[in-house]
C-alpha cells in the first residue's frame, strides 16, 4: 500500500479560486493533508479550515512578495515579480 505521507498531492491556486475546497476534497478522499499544526487554521472565511499546508503557504508568501502590505496574485506586476524570483538561484532546485 502507498504511504500517503510520502506521496504528496499538492493543490495550488490563487486566493478565492477554490484551492481550499479542492484540498479538502482530496483530503476527504483519503490523501494525507498534513499534521493539524501544519495546516492553515479555520477562520470566519473558511470555518472548516483552509486545508493548505503551511510550509507551502509560507513559500508562496515569500515568492509572492508583499502580501502583508496588500499585494495580491492579481497585481499587474505579479508575473514580473515571479519571473525575477525564478531567475534567483536561491529559489531554484538543483
């Protein structure tokens, strides 16, 4: 039998685009979402939780840049910011 902890299913999507719903569905089908302390907590917008893996969330925040100051995936310069990060050797897998 396949150990779900060793075979991740990664759900990616932009805010308000449905990744939390898809991640929850995949989890309910039997995929391991992660330990509770590694998942984004529920709040008023998602009372059942976001089902997003916090280390991946942290990476998206780091790559996305200025989310804390109000920037979003939908900003006109988002693609240029991501291209600049992709050119940075720090973010590349070897």
